[in-house]
């Protein structure tokens, strides 16, 4: 059944409100795709005859490429609409774009947009299944699913794990999706960063708020670093990159405050020397490349689940 969240069962727009019963089977399916990917034995007919359109209004490297790979590995026809060259730049509205895409009879639309809520708006106007590939500061559900899968592979559980999400939490859709998912699965989630980037209001999402790395990292099983999203910042939210690294960068000395063998994660793209030191990013504790690998598997699982049992367009 393609049931992710009751109201939008055809779509994956966010993880808020999803239950463990919906999340676990999706992670199991993604795990099986991860194994098939490694053995190069992916069934090519799962999405045969389906059309997937990648519609990215914001830059992306990993997410767009991995949706493309995921679709192609399962046999879909994949089209990357380059928004820079499309009519959107000639003033076409999002809803006109939706009507055009409807006429093209796509089965799956993967949408990234700088405005929170844009994929949800599109979802109301198109016949296709819509997957949110990151909207403004709202959600990035497939990133959180791949983070969860990576954590589960290493720790074997979620309940009782302490996960510290550090850095520019305020502007991060990744942080919001991770918070919804990991708290639902029973993790203790902390958000760590300067008050300008980690407002106390986050407590209402069921997380603990820390303003020093020294307090926030102590006893953590997973340390997830976030990129400074300068494109979404107003001036004055951070001093200089150098100052930021001095107080909030993850280096070996700070990582030693977390539990022994704590996982180091980052959704990418990384700013080395700003939020994370290269020695940590490339260390044995880092699972950053595995996150990328799991990204393909999770996106295969999502595309499979959303289209299963649906007639193709
Ligand atoms: N790639 C992630 C996103 O699109 C994280 C980032 O850009 O910092 O939200």
C-alpha cells in the first residue's frame, strides 16, 4: 500500500505525523534495495513504463543524482527538467508548470523548491505522485529516511540512542525531518548550536536544546553536523566562518566528548573547516559516504512504495 501519511497517501511530502508502523517497513524495503544494489541484482521492471520527472528549483548534487539513479535502476524513464532553462524563468507560475507536467502524464514528480510548502501545493494539482526533495526550511523526508537507515545499520536500534544534531538547525529542513523521524522512533534528540541558529522554540518538537558543543556532545551516540545555510540567513546570524568553527566546528577533540565510536554524519554538501574538520569527516567514525549510498536505496524504496498498485499514467 502506498500509504505514507493519511492525508497525502499518494505522496511523500514530509515525515511529521508518520508512525513507526509506516517507517519500519519502508526502511526494511530500503535495506533490501541496499543489498540488491551491492550485488548488482536490482529487478529492472519495478518501474518499467513509468516516467519520473526531477523538478529542481534549487541546486542539488546528491539528491537529484540519487533520485535519477534510483528511478533508472528500477526501470523508469527519468527526465531532469533543468529549471534554469525552463519557462519558469519566463515567469510561468508553479501551478502552470503543474498543468504542463500533468499533460505530459508523468507518474512521479520529485520536487525541490526554496519555498516551504511548494511540493504540497503541486501535489494538489497533479495526477502524479509527488516526492518532496527538500522545500525551504520545512522538510527533506528522504534525507531523514536515509539517515535513519544508516543509523539502524550501525546501531541496530533507535530506542534510547542519543542523537546530537549540530549547527544551523534553524534553516535546516534536514534537521526538521530528522527530528520528526528520530523522536518518533524513540531516539533522544538534541539540537546544538548558537542561540541565533538553534532557538529555544525547538523544544516544542520534543528535543533538548544546547548552546555549547561541550554540553551537547557529551554521551552522544550519533553526531550529525549541518551545513551553514548562508543562502537562507539574514546578516549577523554568525560572526565569521573562523569564529564559528572555533566554537561550533566538529574536530577530534570535541568528538572525543561523545560516546566512543559515535557515528559522524553530515547530509552534504560539507563545508570543511567551517562546521567539520577534514580529519573527522574522513575518519573511521564517519559514515558520510554510506549516507550517500543509502540515499539511492531509500529513494528506490520510496518510488517503489508510492507507485505500487497504481495504474501507470
Ligand atoms: N542537501 C541538504 C538540503 O538540501 C542539506 C544542505 O543543503 O545543507 O537540505
